């Protein structure tokens, strides 16, 4: 969680300095959710997520160096500098998707692949925001996943805002998982997305249930992002006092306090951990700045272009 926080803070600073272009969506405030899920499940599953993909890539083993270089548009980047902030990959991350809801059918297809190949102990995990809940692709995917008994875990990271629209103004149900799941004969759960330990226990229960039933499940993790929708969003739809109040439940500080109370951590050891992660990110910034720019002559490489407009 400290690595994710430090990466996001310093990458955003680099963006504001003009070193990073394009879009940039920060995961600050939501770190507990994906960190807890990966601690429970491990990496040997199919994962797919939104354009807010920096944290998941780090958790799945992508290095800060390759991710920062990707943000900088350099050839040493995770996607050779061609994907930018919204499109990270690993051998188990099928990508961050820039289209709202675009990743949901992909995750459903990954779950179909797991079932078709009879891969025991494996599931597909789809992260989506509250803004995608109203997308038709989400409901079509839920219908097929339930109909075909696909092992897909749909995790709705409800950070309260679909861009600048409050979730209650965009979605007609109050509990995004528990109210929706019965319509598709699925189980639905609500987690405190700011509390690592609550998420950990919740995902542990859900994962064991899915291994037993092979059925899809919907989880709503209630959280709040501490930044705008993207770096260009001034966040005028919420007051400074509202943001300040939400930040009192910082997931990093909640975990820190819990570990201190359990005598598993103290202030000094916390500072050392934070400094170690900060140094990794600072080294990644230096690596990215020193990495070469792509050669324009490679622009058309690795691009799928069907011959005569027809895929062979």
C-alpha cells in the first residue's frame, strides 16, 4: 500500500511538471481493496481492470521502473511507451481499459476460458467503478456468467463518483452488489473498502465460496478516491470539508494504526518502510527520465492490421 501511495504521489507530481502526458487516474484512497484481494488470491488468476490500473500492475509484479517509464512514454516502459497511464499489462493482467465497462466482457471471457479448460482453483477477477454499473455490457456479462456458471468475481470499487456524478444520481439501487446480485441468481457482498482487514476477510470468504460453487459473485467495496476522477478534474462537485472528512479514513493510516495497536509496528518502523518505498519510486523516476524515446520508425510495429481489411 505504501508503494502504491508513493508511486501515485510522485507520478502525479511528474505529470504536473510536464514530464508525463495523456490521461492520469490516481488510485490514492483505494489502496486497501486490491492489496487485500491479491494477498488472498495470489497472482495465478486472470485480472482485468479500468484505466485506474497502476496499483494492480504493481501488485501483480510489474516493476516501478517499467511502469514509470511507460508513463513517461519511453521504450523501456511496460508497453514500450505506447499504452501510457491507462494501459498496463502483466502476464496475468489483461490490461487497463480506457472505455467504461470495456473490461467486463473480457473478464467474463477469461472466466469462460478457465471453465472450458477445467482449470481448478483459478478464477477471473474484474474490477470496475460504480459508473460502469449502469452499462449494458455489465448486465449482459452478469447474465452470461450466471447462465453458464462462470468463475468470475466482479469487484465494484464504489468511490462515490462516476467522474463528477454522485453514484446515487446515476444508479437506481442503493447497494450495488447486494441489491443487484439476486436478479442474476448470484451472491452479492458489501465491504468497507477503506479497511484492509475487512476486505481481506471478505475476499477470503468469497474466494473459498467460489472455489466450492464455481459460481460468479459480485462485491461492492465502498471507498472514496482522494483525488479527482483524473488529473484534469478539479473536483468541484465536493467541498473541501467533505474531502477532508473522507480523508480521516485514509486506508494507509487505518492499517498503520491497527498494526501499531497490535504491537506489530511502531512509528519508527513505519517511517522506514515508507522511506524504502519512496526511494524505489524516486529511482523509478530517474530510470524513466534516462530511458530512450521510441524511434518514430517503429511506429507501425506490433500493430494488428488485417490484410485487405479482412482478418486472416
